[in-house]
């Protein structure tokens, strides 16, 4: 049972060519950001702290590119619930991983 185009939600009623173009733009940006990160590390252009800071910035931009172009999540009102769900999931994963590392580090120091 296929829905008519006027019955689809806004996020699914886009032109297939527009959607393909967004996937291509997202793919190109993701590849360029990945190559920039590898190039930065391979070139030894910055010291360790500077390299970590730039890599962190590139990682955040990479996450934003994936949210926008692949998950189709932006700041429009219709997508804010999805964005809040993803950010909350990220927070929970961060707390679980951080807590695990903290506990293991504490146990290691007591041995």
C-alpha cells in the first residue's frame, strides 16, 4: 500500500533527485573531512595538542554532516524531537562509557 505524495510527511515528500543530490553532497563532505583528518595526522603539521584539537573539530563537523545529510535531521520544528532523541542517546552512551572507564581506571590504581 503506497501513500500518495500529498499524504507523505514533509521529510519523505522530497524529490528523489534532490535527495540523491543531498546524499552525494554528504558523501563528498564526509570523504573530504576524513581525508583532512588523515592528512593532518600523516603530515605532522601540528604538535600533539593542536592536532587533537583540530581532529576534535573535524569529528564534530563530521557528526553534523551525518546528521544533516544522511539522517536528514536539522533544526526545523518537525525534526527537533528526533534530534533530542539522538542527543539523549549520545548522552547516555557517553555516561556509560565514561563511567566504565572511570571505574576501571580507579580499580587499576588500587591494584
